[in-house]
C-alpha cells in the first residue's frame, strides 16, 4: 500500500485523526493541511493559453471500508486564469498574515502589500506590487472543487466541498498611500497651531472563504518553517517540501508510488514516462538533500522497480534541517548495530558496517533482507547474515518484485525480532552461567583432590605472578582454580581426569 494511499484516519497526520490537534495558540508559522496535500496551483509561472482547469486525484485504500478516490479540480477564470507557483507562495503568505493579525479568529484580514512583500522576501519594487495584485485577483476568481478530498476536522470525515479561496479583496492603490502620506506632512504654522487627529492610513484587506476559515478554526493546521520554505529555489521543491513536511509528522521514512507522488501530489505532467519523472524530480530532491531536509540516497536506494511503467520512490527525512524534530530512534548508530546483530551479524562486523556506510543504505538493505526472509528466497537460504553483509558492502540492487512494508508492520516485525533476539541472548546467558557453575564445581572438586604439595605449588606460582595478594577467598582462590584449569588444558586432561591422576599419586 502506498504511503499516499494510506487513509489519514489511520496514518495519523497532524491535526487529523490519530494525532494531537495543534492548538491555535501554537507559536510560529502555519500551513493548512488540505492545502498541503494536493497542489492547488501549477508548478510554472506561465499557464498555456486557454487552459483553465487542473485535476489531481489519488486512491485511498482503507482497512475496514471501500477505497476512496479523492479528486481535486481547480477551475480558473478566463480573465485571470489558473493560479501559478508564485500565487501559491502568496497564499502561504496570506495564511501567515492571518496568524499574525488575529490568530485565526477573524476571516477578514487587514494588511499592506509592503508587509506581505517583506514577509515573502520579495524586492520592494513595482513588479512585486503588481504580482501581489494579480495573485489576489486570481484567488478571488479560482474555484476549488474537492470530491471526497477535503478533510473536515470538526466532523472527522472526508467531504465534498466547492468554494472560492477568497471571498473578496479590497486594495488601496499606492497613489492613495502617497496622498495620505503627503496629507500627513504639516507646515510650520500647522505644527505650532492646535493639533488635530489625522485619520489612520487605509489598509487593504482580504476575506477568507468560510470553508477554509472553518478549517483554520478547527485546528487543521501544522507548523511551517517559513524561513526554510522561502529559502527553497524551485517551485517543485517548495511543493514537495510542504507535502512531505506534512507526511513526515510521525515517521522518518516514506514509500510512494512514483507516479502518484510526482503527478498527483507534486503536480508534474501525467504524460511523462517514469524516466522523465525521475529527471524532473532530481533537482528538487538534490535541493532538499543539500539543505538537510532529506537524507541523500543513491538512485538504486531511491527508486525500486515494480513492473513495466511502475516504480516506487523512497524518501527519508534528514536530521540537519532547522526545526526538525529529534530523529527517530532507528536513526541512531547504536540502534542500527542492534538491528544488524538481531539478524545474525556479529557485533564487530555490525559496528564496522554502521561506521562505513550511510544509514539509509543499511536500513534499505535490512528491509529488503527481511522481505527475502519472509518470502523464503533462496538467495538468503544458506547464509542469511552473510548475504546481508554483502548486500550492504556491495550495494546490491533492490529486487524488481520487492515491496516494502508499511511502517507499522515494519516496527512490529522489528519489535518481534528484537524480543526473540533478547530471549535467545538470555537463554544463551543462562546456559553459559550453568556451564560456568558446573565447571567451577568440577574445578573445586579437582582442587580438593590434589595433594598438598601440588596445591602449594600452584598457590606459590599464583602469588609470585600476583605479588601483594593474600586474601584467599576473594582473590587467590579464583586465580588458583584458573591456574589449575590451564594446567589441565595444557596436559590435555579434563578436570575429572585430573582428580583420578591426583588420587594415583599421593
């Protein structure tokens, strides 16, 4: 099952079933979860003439009910067209202004374009002002039609919704601002005369549609690292970041169908073949890897072949991006060593593998190894641990028919394997302790059967090797028994044979 096909009711995403819903008082920047799930704008800043519709959909497999086909249709106007990547960025800025102004308590938000441009890090230029106006006009005209794809956080259900993003926008032009500013300048006589209150400078405003605003108020929000988001260079990277940041909420490793991720959640063309999808995703993946949001993976680790035209993509959250949560326990080297040990690899070899190979490779090879074991594959029949070591060192390619497990199943398998390993370790330790007790009892009996001269000779040797020791029970006795055992081993005798030998030589 694809990660993107797992229902939100089960995967537990932020602000949706299975998670703690964030409170509106949370500090920091925000993103609305529905708007992060599907693209609501084209990836480019130019839309082909005449195109006024975009459609994205995926299939949601659920445990106890029929699957859902979720579909989002974005309809633009003939005058303003479809939203573009820069419009999407402006919308992110509007969410932050709403958080800043009223903490999502008022659907109407007063603002200045100067403030919004400053927030987005755009240059304070006429072009930026015009671009803001275009985006606002477009969001008033655009209609979003969600079919079983809008999560109603109050009802805890997928619903159909059709709405405009913004109900209305009021903009005061810059000439009005200049007029108001000039009116604020007073002559000398005006400054010395009676002071009169000047009317406040007018602020532009926008009003959210009721559907989106109710989603804000229901807490269907997640934290957004706005500084990191604005640092991203490519529209594809920004879209991928928002989607993955939502999905990484409670897991560090994601596994998607390549076409579903690339076309339905990032927004690439469905006409692209898998090779072209990989090529188009590569710059975004490299940018997120370079900034630490994603862990670097080789092409073989990143993609796995399923069948003709079908590939899967693996994404592992990095640990160096600002604002990231503490890494999962499975990312610690000591945990990886334990994982390898539970699969029959010695501690020394496990430490060497973890110290010389990327954690992502080790985790991927372990997942493939477990899959091969479950399927009783002949490649791991004779020497499973040896195969796992070789697959890590030689970076074996992922088998074409490999299917990764969902995180929950993988964790359950890992816990069961660890419990079994610990049980075997305890059983081995108990057996060894019993053997040690039996051996010590046998050595004590052999010691007692030695003649006094032999005991004195061993004792003198031990004291000479360990000067200063005089306490028999605590210090000398174990050393004497060890010396006796060593003497018997050199003579090729078992302790019981030594007893017989000592009896025949009084």
